[in-house]
């Protein structure tokens, strides 16, 4: 599973001093979804709240909320992209998720990325990728 000590350290450092944002998604299967994201993708539990679990992967933070009752539809919009620093780490994730991957990792020349796609247990679209070109550093610091 692709996870790093640096990621663990970053999560520990951000506790109580988050800056940036997070996305909340409604789920009907919170326990199954949390098991999937923590055990299969290596996301870390960042925060637990009543009916909510917030997970982190680097600077991607997702909150899964299971509202009381059953008269709601899970949030399925968009695609959740896990970014890794190398092709090797994308390949490692593919080995972990081979059974749910759409296809093997491949180069996408148009976007200069190496990627594969999968779906989580509720059917949300997932992408696992590495950029194949230099990138600017992303920061949530307030511009001065």
C-alpha cells in the first residue's frame, strides 16, 4: 500500500490547525466505506465526529457522513483522484486494487499523467495517478 512516513507526519502536524478545505459526502455504508478507504487506499482517519469520519491522503481530505434515517441518496458526483509521486506507487496501488480497477495503469499523453480508474463500494469514481511533468507546490497559506 502506498503510504509514507511524511504523510503520517503531515497528518499529525495538521491536527487542530487545518487550513484549506474538505469535501463531505453522504454515504449509506459508512463502516464499509471507511474500511475500504483506510485498508485499500491507505487514507488515514483525521477526525471522528457523530455520524462522520474524516479521512486524509496528503492534502486531500474527505468526510463521509451517514445521516440519521434512510431517506437520502449517497453523494456520487465527481471523481476522487489520489495523486502519487511516481509510476511505481501508482503500480503498487493497482496491485492492491486490481480486483476493482477498470484496467491496468497507462500513460495519458494529453494530460501527461500515468493513471488507472476504479470505483469504491458505493460506486464513486476513483482515479490513481502520477503527474509526468514538473508541478508547482500547492499551499493553502493565505497570500500576503
